[in-house]
C-alpha cells in the first residue's frame, strides 16, 4: 500500500521545515545566531541568493506571513513568485496538491506553503524538488512563527531555560500556542496555562508534553493571575528535573515569584463550534495595563502572534513591556536565516539529530485518519493513509501527515496471523514491525487473521 | 486626549509623502530634475537600493498605480512585497490599520498605501517605521499622480508659471483635479475651470485656493470653450500678483489668447449620489479632435490621469497634442525619484520648509470629524479625532487626518473658562492655545465652562 | 478604415511572440540551444537583465503559466510587476485593452498577456511599446507552451523529424494541441490523431496542415491504439515528402512500428456546449500504465500540458516514460531564452524569415469577424475588423487578430467597380490589392459597385 507514496525517498536529502520538530535545539540556536547577525548588519546578506527564487503558495490568505517570507527572500537578494490566492487558481481545475507542488517547485528554489488542511505541508515535502517551509497547515504547525516567538523571548530575556511563561486565551485551537509550548518545553521553560474557560489545552498536547518532553502538569491556584484570567483553572507545567521537582513537589507550594512573559492569543473564532461561539461571545480575556499592574508583572514581556482583535489592550502599545511589534518585525531576520539555511548558505550545526518523524516505522493498517481536516481526506486520489505507533496502551497510531492520533480497536500480528483487541495486554508483546491495525474485527477477518486464543494456550505473539 | 496618539512623534525624523503639501516647491523641482536624469539614463540608477523593499498595501484595487510603484522600486534595484487586495486579508480578521502598518512597515523600507478612506495615509505615517507614500486615500490626495501631471506639463511646455490650464469634467469628486489645482497654484499657473454642470469645484477647494495660495477666481464668459463645455459657467483663477491684476482687473477683460493645456477627467461615477447618476448619465463632456479644433487649441497639450471611459476621444490618440500616455509613462521616473529621495539616495534641497500640517497647533475639542468617509470613523478603537484651526470667522477646524473642515458652534477659552458662540467676534480674541471647541452648548457646560457675560462687563478672553 | 488602427506600424521594429508562427524554425532551434545552455549552467544568466521589468497581465487566472514567466525573468536578474487578476482591476472601470497595454508597457520592458478572447495578443502588440508574449488568448495560441512541448520531445528523443506522435483526447478545443500540431508539422513529425469521439481535430486545423505545411491526412485502422482510444477513428498525418510517400502510399499499409510520444490533453470542459458536456461526462480517455502496456509503447514518452484531471493515471508518475513534470519544469529555461531573445540579450539567427502574418496584404471589407470570442467583439470602440486573404476558392478571409476564417458571399473589384458572388470563378482574376469583400449584395451596391455582366461581355476584372 505504501508503494503509491514511494516518492517519499526521492527528496530525502533535502531539508524541509514542516514542524518545529524538524529542527534540533542546536539548529534552532544557530538560526537565532544568524538572525542576530542579520539584525546587526543586513547589508552583509543582500546578495547571497542571486537568481534564486522563493515560491509562495497560499491556499488561504495570510498577507502578513506571505509578505514576511517574500521580504526575507528579497533581502537575501533572491526573487519571489507569489500565488496569494491559490483557491482561485489551478485548484479550481481540479488539480491535486501533489501536482501543483511538483510543478511550482520546479520553478523555484524553496517553496513556502500555507494550506487550510492539516498535514498538507507533509504531503508537499514528498513531492517537492526543493525545500518546503510550512507557513501554516490548518491547526497543525507554523514553525517559523514559533521560531519568531522563541527568538523574541530569547532576545528580550537573554535565555529561555527556567523562564516562567504565562499562556492566555484560546489554548484549544491556537496553532501558535501548541507549537510554542513544545518549543518552550524543549528549551526548559516553565509553562503557566491560563486558558479561557472552555478553551483549555487539549489532552493530546498535554500528553505529548509528558511523553516527549517529560513536562509534568500541576494544578495550581494562582491569585496573581486573577487579574488576567479571573475564572480560570491555571495549570503549571515544569520540566521534570531534580532541582525543580524539589521546589514543586506539592501543588500548594507552586509559587511563581515573577512572570517573565505573557503570551496572548486571539480567539480562533473561525474554528469554533456553534456552542463555543455563544460561550465565548462576550467574555474573552483581555490583557491590558490594568491586568498587568501587579508586582509580579513588572518585568513581564507581552507577546502576541498578531493580528489582535480585542484581547490585547491598545494601551499596552506604548508600554515598554509590550514586545509584540518587535516580535513581528523579527519575522524577517528569522525567516532570512531559515531560508538561507535550507538553501545551504549557512551550515547546519554538526550535531543535527534525525528528526523524530523520520525514524518512526510505519504501521501497516487499513484504517483512515479520523481528523476530518486531514489532507488525506481531500487528496485520496493518490494519497494513502499512513501511521506510526504513538503509544502501546491503548494502542494508538499517529497520522504521519497531520499528527492526529487514533486509538485502534483491533490489532493483528503478521507473524502469528492472530488478531487482538487494541486494548489487550497481548498487544504489548507484538513487535512493531509485525503490527497490523484494523478499524473493525471484520476487516481483520477479511485480511485472513483469526481471533487469538485465550492467553496460556501456548500461542505467543512474536 | 491626544496622549493616545502619542506615537505621532516617534517617526518625526522620517519624511513621508501623504500630500503634495509635504513637499516644498524646491523639493518638487528637485524631484523633476532627478526624473529628468533617470529618463536620460536609467542604467545609472539600477542598483541604488539593493536589498531594500517597497511594500504595496492596496485596500482597493488600482493595478496601474500599484504596478507603477512596483516597477519604480525594481528599476532602482530594490524588491517589492505586494498586497493587491488587502480587503481579502488580515483586515477580515478585524485588524486595525495601525497594526497592519506597524507590522508590514517592519518588513519594508518604504510603504505605499492605497485606501478608500480619507486620511488613512495620515494615520499610516504615525505608525509606520518607514516612509509612507500615499497612493490615494479616498477623495483626499494622491500626490505622486499630481507630481506626474505637473512634471508632464513642465516637460511639454518648459515651464508651469503663467500657463493657462483648462480643467474639464468632474471637478467635484476628482481627487486628481483637487491636488492638481493646488500644485498649479503654487507654481503660478492660471486655472480655467470648465466643469460638467452640477460637478463644479467645491467651495472648500476654492476657499483653500484663496486662503493658502492667494488665487482669485473670476467668473468669465469664454466663447472659445463652447466646443468642449457647451453649458458651463467657466471660472478663471489667477494668482494675485501685481502684473496679473493689472491685466485682469475686470471680468470682461479676461481673454485667454491660447490654452496651454486641457486636463480631462473621467466621471467619478462610483462617488455619485443617486440624483447625480441620473443627471450625468448621458451628458458627460467629451474632448476630442473636433472640440479642440479652434485656433486657441493649436498648441494645447491634452492631459488625462487615465483610465478614460468616453470623455476622451480615441481620435486624439494619434494627435501630437495628446500627451496622456507619456504622462502615464512618466509615472515611473517620477516615482523612482520620490522613492529614492525618501530612502535618502538623493539629497533634499537645503531650503526645505517645514510642511504646513506639522506647524499648526492642535485645538482641544470634543467634536468628531463629520466627513463620513474619514479614517477616524473606522478606526475609533485607538484613534481620537484631532483638529487644527482652519479659520477664525466663522471658527472653523480642519481634521488633521482627512483635511475636512467643520464650523464650530461653541468655543471655550481655557483661561477664562467661559464659552462663546463659534460665530461670536469674541472668539477672535482667544489665543489659539486656549481654544476649546464644543459641538453643543451642553458639552461646554459639562466640561465646566460657563456662558460668557455680555461684552463690556470686564471679562476679556485671553 | 484602417487608419484608425494606424499604430500598427509604430512598433514594427519590435519582435513579439504571439503565435508560434512568429518564429522561424531556425529561431526555434536557437531558443532550444539557449535553453540547453541555461539548463546546464543557470548561474551564467543570473544578471543579464538588471533593472529590467517583465509585466504580467492576466485577464484570467493561470498561476502555473504566470509563475513560470515570473520565475524566468527573475532568474535572468530582472524584476516583475504582476496583475494576477485583471478582471478585478481597471477593466472594471471600463478601460480598453489598448489603453491598459499602452500604459503598463510603459512601466516594463516586456509584456506577458493572458486573455480569454482570441486575438487579444495581436491587439496588444499593436499598442505596446515593448515586446509582447502571448501567454494564451482564448483557444487561439499559447506559443511558449508549444515551445516547451516541442523542446521536451527534442530533449527526450534527440530529434523531432520523423517521430510518430500520438495526440489523444480533446483535439477540438485544446489550444495547446492546435499549436503543437503546426509546430510538429513544421519540423517534419508524423501525427497520429486519436480523438475523443465528438472532439475531433477541427477542419480548419486540418486545412491549415495541408495548405501551409503540406501534411496529408490518412484514415487508418490502428489496432495498437485500441487500448488508449477504444472507439476512435484514428488519423495519421505525414509530411508530403518523397521518401515517406513511398512508405505510406496506401491507407492499409500505414503501420507504425512504435509510438515515440503520446500527448494527452484534459477535457476543456469550460469550452463545451451543453450537448458536449453530456456526451463527454463519463467517457473521457484515460492514459495509464495499462493503456501503454503494448510493445509499441515501450519507448513512448508521455506528455501532458497539465493540469490533469482524470485523463492521466497517477500510476504513470513513477514510470520512466512519463515526462510531463520535466516538460513543465522546462518552461523556465525555454521562457528564459524567449525573454532574453526578445530583450536582445541573445542574437536571433541571421536567416530569420518574415513571419507569415506580416507579409499578407489586407483585404478591404465591410464584414466583421464571426468568431463570437474574437477580441474585435469587445474592443469595437477603437478597433476595426481586418482581414487577409486565406484562400480563393471559395473566397475566404482570415481575421488578422484571431485567425478565424470566413467565406465571403460577395466580392468587388475596385478597378472595374463590379461585384461578383464569392464563389464565382471570376474572383480568381481579381488582383489581391483590388479585392473588396462584402457581407451582402446590398453592401456592395451601397458602396457603389454594380453587378458584373455575364462573362464574355468584355468586362475583365484586373
């Protein structure tokens, strides 16, 4: 089944930036170092990409992001070809994303993609002949935004490790928040989640924070935050390291002395359910001077990915703590560094570790991704679902395109040809390369598997 | 109240081009001198802006203007980032003009703005980190168009002073006409207004011609113009200078020997009232060879800002008097000169006088601009109305954003704490810095002012 | 009457690329030679157009074509100004194509035009001050697509002459097919037409193949093609040359040993009549691995202008015979060569013959083009119909804009002042410069012509 997607390997020597996880910590720090150099003396970089072209393919409008990339490429001396509204274009003649990417990437040296469907950038990187940069794929990832956020924090605070960062507002749908928390976790920051009630951080994000970054959540009461999040249940996430565990062993003891940063997000109303639209109509958090008047906010920098609606007071614009405009402005040096790195103008640091997604083995399966907004939904003509193993108990697969996870009901072992309930402890004993996942028992039987006998009858999965 | 707009000062060292009044006559002539050099040898200029970026922000489509700016920047060796339809973009997420300008100007070195609301470019220049060029803000200003018009006239006729320039068609709504007449007046040309009946030059324009440029209108009969304006009441405007007053002391003596130029404008139907649409449906002026067959038109050059509809005959296209295509073509060298000057590539002439708008003191007031299309209407969240004194009798304020003037009903003196009727002669005695303008008597009272006693009772405003 | 179009001559020293016929075979081969050099070492070409500008004017969306041109210009070191959706622009203010072209071409050094009406590029080249490249005008021509197609064939097969090329699918409406067959004919390839039933090659195309390129069609049965075109009547077209005529003297003997190429086209559904939509709803040809499994297809390269819908199997993507993505990629070097040539960066080969269209004399006439989609339909305000003589029996005129042909009912001789039926043999005796064509007898009479007397009565047309 995976043979149809065999172009996977063709471009394996190219580097792409689809997820912040495509970069090691060393690489991220190197990008920041280059961005520092660019900010100091941009003239040094104005002709490092002569005759090279960046292609912008935007399947939904995002002027800010598009202009930032296009400015970056031109500040490096390169050219830009730009499709600001791909919906009005070839797509209307029924063209697949794969075909568009194959053709347009032949006109360019780097491809920037914005697409409403999750996982689209992972599809693009399979078919592109050049590096792909994900400029936002649905609610999935927007790694250069995350790099700007992180870089701003580092520039303003001098470090990331150990910072206490408050995240407010819509923690459920905000793509930028999700990518940001993973990045903060990787660099050892502590997270204080102050969500809009009803828009808490999703379980799969918390799960990934625990599994992948060993970050532990604690439920806390935090009077200090009442001014900006009056009705919240704040959560404090801290990396699981000895010196910190000794400080925060009990929920009651969690006492942040000062907040280093507040990250504010707008309500992602375009993604709300009808019920959520009503809940959240009049009551969205607002961070303004008053909310930040407490002593613990004296040196807090205020970040926001912009555009804002009403969640961020205009009275903060002239406040020295507000750094959101600088944060946006830093999009150019950071993206210049990313583009230059992908085009081989700067060296990647030697310690580069293979990104997570590349080293996970595919799990054979007949199931489909159940994220309705996954790119596999709209590109079925040529794209098969693919999954890797997310966890064993219960057996859970992760879509290689959109990263959505799905618990599996029935699992077969290709060695014994037996199948088991996904939640069965037997599943733990099947080797990853022998796993076959089924959506229903019927499918397992249809595939020639038989129900496993009662454990102890001598049949052991291998 | 003005504190909210305090970013006013931040960018005060930057030069912007929002109005033709932002340039002194010397600067305009310097721009023309540079445009001459560019026309002669463009290769000299092809790499003076390496790695620099022009951002086009167009909130309404204007392909011609946009392409002209974008060509100009690239002919200087710079790059371009372009948002041809901002309405489809971030604005749809509710972003303010100020935020967009702040962010996008951080990606660029010069910002070109087209916006349907009057005064928008004046808002943009407050928040931009780079020079702003107004590429048309509603019916307000479009200074580079005016520069092209004036430059064409100068190139074709060798001078501007003393030329007799006929302005035909829609003199009411045409932004280009209004800017053009101020510019002609500054350089000492005489104006012959031949409006489409019902679409005469507005009073505030005539008022400004008189007040600011000392240009006197005379009502004249002019048989010579009957071919192009059969039903008009022509007006002749001439700078109030001794040698000319001696020529034209009486209306009957006005007798133009030859017309140096005719400036034709299309009907601005998109701005018409319903009644005006009916009036003007079938009867718009048409300037063609026949209309220009009289002896006085033998050396008349024909200008038109383009696009034309039917008001300009195609039979003029091959006529040597038609210069409208050259006028359009000159948009590139003129805009190259403007961009280069704003980016510091060329020196501004030493004699630069502070522009008018900068030196007027703000008048404290609670009133709002009553131009329904003023940018303060749509950007209330963060933008306060601001006014300067336009005239004393009657007391009249000018909106600092859109330049619309508004007569004031009640005026207070912050020194005596008394208020007066706006038309009262007492108002003349209040110092400008003590003036407080009120829309209603109630507002004056609410602000703690009391009605002035009868004059002579000893209370003198200071 | 032609005086209104007198700007025809102004730009006669400029070279344009409106039709593939604007280039001689030598020039086409030179373009391919330059494209080879570009593909080998693009860095040699990155700064040959500093400060020069390509303008893209697209009156219908075509992202792929636009991006390809814009990439090409920038890879040559030039700049780009781009109007991706001209329909939303000045055209909405009623501007003529001529005016737009005159103005925008003054901002640029080369103009690329895509327009839905046939003949629009021929209008553009009259008014442009710079070279015009036709990027598709309705169903008329798209010469750079043809160059890419031909170039791909030459690169893959090493030659064009004598190749057996199968053309499948919609041969009726596909602009790319029509241009391609003329080009193949010029270089001596053999054509095998395997049309979708109901979508056969139009008669006027076959007529032109015979008249202009001396290509003879033969009706053949070809079992070998049954897999890709089960219900077709295949046609085989071969240049009329001695060595080939000796091979294929009889229809029954036509036996192609192997197919060198298959050119697949998508159904041009946007151009279908209602009846055609029904006919072709479920039954369009599909070329996939199965269809190409016969021995004669072993070395067949598969071309497609893209985008595809369902007529081209995704299973071919990884097949070495598929070259459609390379064909698209070659759009950049080919267009770089074309732009460079038109801008005088490369020499045209000395043997350049005047293009066909330039050397045909105009025929005086009162008739109009009866192609409803001809550009003369929409630009009547300033554009007169113009025709050249297409053939004598029956007397047939060709529109100089859209190339549509029209049989003429009545013909006058300006020397004798007599008129004749268009099908009359008398017409053969009238000199081309004396021909006057009329749509009706009334028009001939109104123009002062009288019916010719019976032949033999002494009146001989001269």
